[in-house]
């Protein structure tokens, strides 16, 4: 149900900002403020109230300057991970590019300005992404590239097999590319659905643009889903997608090399390891899911992860508590 929309239906901005909102009222004001402070102003704002019960949508009243740019949509039933809410918002977007922001995170004031420069080159891209800050337990970590990059599919797969360098708040998606996918998964996926979409976009075979600029902030402490082990049971969505591709149950307009296929297996392993280590740290069984790891594709780093999976819980908690140092050590290993 659309409860508020702009009068100018012919308006076609460069960016459509889509924000799902589900009981994040205590953070939403800050997110809206970060939108208001954007130095680039050619955008519309689509807020999808995903059956919130905390009245967070009322914060929009504090920003009258957004009134003529904003569309508010009300859903009666909340979906897993905000995925259905994002799809609904994007379905009503009039912009050429989708810019995503979670209601408990923020943009730096230059985010859309940097994004505009990323997409202004005459290259048809799968998506664009800026660098971001991850805030967790009082620590700040910057994630991204040292230089601006335009990655082809093979180079993307090689880098993505080693680490995550994308986050929802930093993604800029051409509406044309989004429409070539099925969008965010709306059922059967509580977590990992965002990375499934990023992966599907990358597999369209078009270049991917990355900026070295840090323009967004992911406040990981505010996320409830990362603390829910049931959301990380079974197979990671990206791992499942890779299996479908390698078993040729999903067709691609790509000629994958032997190196590409190996990197796909390593991506699948890395994603699954992330879930397994989290469940192991919380004391949950991983026996039924360890079979999802492809041993033939393991790097030295992968074998270290195997060892961590069988480390006693008490020691594993200590190691993961010092995760930044451990991450730097593991990331230095090929």
C-alpha cells in the first residue's frame, strides 16, 4: 500500500534510494539525516515500512525538505532480511540507478557524488560499489580497494574468492542490470540474500566499477540477524548458486575458464566457512554441513579454516575475539 507519493509522476531522477524499515526507528533519523546531507541531489527516496511496530516512519516528519522527493510504502507483513521490501521499493523506482541504504546505517555526504562519477563513464556495468566502514564492538574497519577499479568477471571472481569487498549501503545498481536478475530472494533465505544478488549481478558478465573512496558506514552492532544462528543454517545462498552453475543447472552467457571454475569453488567454500565458523563459535553442530566444503579447492587459508572448525569452542571464541589480527594473518596467506 502506497501511503505517500510525489505528485510529479514524470520525474526521472538519476538515483532511486530504497530504504527498507523494520523496527529500526531509533536509528532511522540518523539515516535520513545522512540522505539530506548528500551533496548530489538528483534522487528520489522510496521508504518501505516493512510492518514496523515502533513508529519509526514518523521520523520522516522531521525532514520536510525530503517531502517532495519521498514515496512511502506500507507492507502488512514483514519479510526475511528486508529482501521483499527492497524488491517492492525497486519495482516502483523511476531512477536509472538504484542506491540502497539500510535504516540503521548511514552515508557520508559525498556518497551519491562519488557514485555519479563511478557510473558516468561510457561503460555498461553490472553494478558499482564504493568502499565502506564496518563498525563493530567499538572498532572501525575500512573495507574496499586502494585504487579505483573496473573489474572484468574473471578478476572479480579471483578477488571475491578471497574476501568480501561489497556492502548493501555501497551498492549502486543499474535498473537494467537488476531487471536481468530475479531480484532479492523473497523466500527460503534469511541471510546471505544480498550477496546472492551481488553474485548474480557479477555473473551477468559486464564490468564492475569500484571506487576507492569510503562513502558509507555499516553499523554492524545494530544488526539483529548476525546474532541469529538459525539464519545461518544449511547452505549459504551463494554456495548453492555456485553449485547450480558448476553442475550446469543454471545457464550463463559466459565462457568460464578452468581458473574461473576453481575460483567459483573457492567462493562457495569461503561463504560456507563463514556460516560454519559462526555456528561453531556459538556451540552449534556443524557436522551435517561440513560436507558442503569442496576439499579439492582448498587453499592454505581454507585448510586453516578447517582447523578452526575443529578447534574447541572456548579457544575458538578467544581467536575470533581477536578476529582483526587473525583476519590479517589469514588474508596474508595465499
